[in-house]
């Protein structure tokens, strides 16, 4: 299956070594490639910028920055370097590139905030992926000065201050508009605080590593953090075109158990999500108060008001996959219906209020997908939302281990864990999706896809649904993020389901 992989720092360094061996180049040539790629990306992204300032440390990240400064100067731009470690001259390959920049008349000097204020573009080449302690001294001062200014920032490999494995902000971090990362994605670009600092992210492989070499490194670092990045290519590989002889009987029957008193909207959003996913049939079991309104509002849904588990039983017999919990509530009615929906042999997606009832109802042998947001995940783990956010990768893995099945942790760069394989990370979505009902649409979409592809691995299916949902959110956000509602995603789903 086509996907990219994000690696821990140690694995990335091994991949760099494998790339040099595969390409027959040394580390200085690799640095030249990295700096050249960063320059090209920065020039394309900010073509009007004339005054460039490169902030550089003393190591390899600085060397990439010196290449950027040299190339900018050679093209007639006003390019200068501020050295953050004036007492420690650039070392190794960075020293070679620093001298080449000087030979091209690139001027250098210490950090001067007034000069930063007059720049059109700042290139962050201070520390790179080696950071393992809080920022301090001139690096902290520089990060704060950059963030206080108005010039856009291009980060080389990773924004300074972001931990390359965890995504944590190490006291402070540079807020980039564009991050050009090299060789392979880093786990930290998707985790922790990183989404607020990375900006737009582009990968420059800098060459080709032999597949056997990649496989060997992935085996060597199998116990370290690793993520499978879900991409548009992954989606195309998983979502086949329909055949002309297909009919609705081939696409499953979703049953949505949702909508306690006053929460009929959640049931409708989940039901519509399943319809838009392409499920053959969609039934909704909801509180009797909502049945008439749901049926009149969306006649394609088969709606049944249910008073108890006995009313639900015949609907369960006809379904092929369940969505349980959206707006269900926590009262006796909700508990009875939730218990009746668990323990059978139907695949089930559990969301929202249903997640609060998971510890009370043992799971059956059928596959199950849990879809908490950080607050819900915190309650399931006897923890807190903040702790979950501080260790999202650990949290999604612990959810899977504790409750079985597949765990999908919502948020910026949603994570999906369901087996011994590295978790999926969803490389799409935006903050406009942080509003009521979005999760209900995702639950319906997921069950609708599951009804059509019952043989798919549940973790792959959950990741596919999350990616389509996030891409629909990005499509809807073209009209503006603020003010988006869940219904906007339903309208956008169809285009994303037909790539």
C-alpha cells in the first residue's frame, strides 16, 4: 500500500547514511543538495522577498542555511547570515559551506534584532533535528525575536525548538510559514505542539534509497517511534472504482444508534455521513421524539424510534455494521441501547457518548473502532486532555492496548492505531473543523465505508475515513475556516470520495 513513513531522529540519521551510500555522495554533497532544495522552495514560496536573513548555528543545519544564503546572493538577492554561536565557528561540513558563502560575498555577524525587523524573509537554520534540551541563550532570544516580527520564516528541516521525535516545544520554538524537511518525514512534525509551528510542510528526499536499505533500517528501529503517513496516493490505492453491475445490496447496511432526547441532529449527521460514504442502506435507531423530524429532513434514511433494546433487536438483525453513540446520552435508555449493541458479531464504530459507556459494556469478538477526541481519550485512560495532547502517540497506543480493536485519536494530525504496525497519521484537516457535529459525520462516514469494504483491515479503513473527512474539511475551508459547520463537510464528501 502506498504511503510515506515518518521516523524517529535516530532512524532518519541512518536513512541519511543509506542515501549517501546509495547515491555515492559524501555528507558535504548531501548538505549542498539540502540547501539547494531549501533555497528553491523558499524562492518559489516567496518570490517577492529581496532581503533574506539566515539564522545559523554551528552544525549541519547551519551548513544547509549557508548554502541557501550563497545561492540567494548569487541570484542578486540581499542575503546575510546571523551566527548564533559566534564563539563556536561552524564546524565540519558547515565550515566548508560557510567559507563558500563568504567567498560569494555573503556577510555575517551576530544576532541583531533591528536587522531582523527589516527582512523580507527569515531562514531558520539554527538547530535542526538534534535538539534534545530546552532552548536557551541566543537561540531562545532569536526564536522569540523571530516570532515577534512580521517577516515570514522558512524552517530548514524542522523549526528550531521543536523536538524531532515528540513535536514538543522546547521552552519556545520558531513559528514557520514553510518547513522544508529532508530525506524523510520526522515524527515530531506531526505530534505535540508542532502543528502550530511547522506551517506548510514539504518533503525533499534528496535522492533515492534502495528499498532493501529502507526495510533494513525500519526493522532496526522497529521499537522506536514511527508513523505511516496517509496520503492521496494511499486513498487511491484503497478506494476502487465501482463496477457497472454493482447494486446497493453489495454495499452493506449501516445501523446508526444515536440521538437521545434533544440530540436528534447528531443522529442525522451520522446517518447522512453514512449515506454520503456510499453505503447501500442506512437505518437510524433514535429516540422516538426525533423519528418524524429525521425522516422528513432526510427521506433517504430509514428511521425508527426505539424505546428499548427489544425495539432495537430486529434492526440489529438486518444491519451489517453499527455506528453507536452520537448524541446518545448517558441515561438509562442510552445504557440499555448501548449494551444491546455490544457483544455481538457486528463490526461497530463507537463515538461520543458511547465512549463513556465503553468501560461498562464488554466488547464482543467483532472488530471495533473507538474514535475519541483528547478529552474523551483522557477519561478512557483515567488521565486528562492535556496529558493526552502531550503524548498523543503514547495515548493512542495505550487506548488500543487497553480496549482492543482500533483506536482513532482525533485532533490536528489524527492518529490511528490498530495492530503491531506503526500508527497511521492523517496529513490533512484544519482548525475550522473544531466545531460541533464534525465527529458525528466522521462516524457515519466510517461506518458507510466499512459497510462497503468489510474485508478491509479496520485500522486502514478508519484511517481512510479520517483522511477523506479531513480532506473534505480542507475543501470546505476554501471559503474560510471560521464559520464552518459539519453540514459543510457533508456537501464536500462526495468529491473526496471520487478522487
